């Protein structure tokens, strides 16, 4: 099955950012088993999980969320989001993101 993948991020609270991975099957076949992993450096996990595995049924999109925070002593943190097929580890998505905190505590993506 073909899977449409959308990775978004949104500043939530002071020093926090939520990463959202949306998965949707194109067509009527169920996806093979997928593994979504978020590797973090400089972040704390506030809500959600950095690992998800499962199937994406037709007409049943899956949304994976993880809320991350940057500790007070840090001004920058990194997250690498990887989506792969379970049976052969073929990577469908790999995004490396670096986030910074401004003086007001707002987390933004470093360009």
C-alpha cells in the first residue's frame, strides 16, 4: 500500500513543541507494519511516546504525537523523525529538525 505522510510541528507552551506525524493509506489496501521513531537530543518528553509501530488501515488515518520540552539550561535541541517499514527497515521518511528557544520561551525551527 502507498502511505501519505505528513510531519508537522507546533509551538505549544513555554519551551515546548509538539511533533505530529500523520499517516494515511492511499487506496484500499492496509499498509505493511510501520515503525515511527523520534530520536531526541536536548529534549524532555512531556506527553506521548517517541516510538510507535502498527498498521495503517484504509480509511483509518493514524496520528502520532509527541510533546517535547527544552530544559531551562538549554537553548537548542534536536529531533530526528524516522518512519520505516518493519519487515525490511526501508526508510519512508527521515527528517532531522533543530529547534531553538527565543528570549520569550517560544520554540521555533532553526532554518
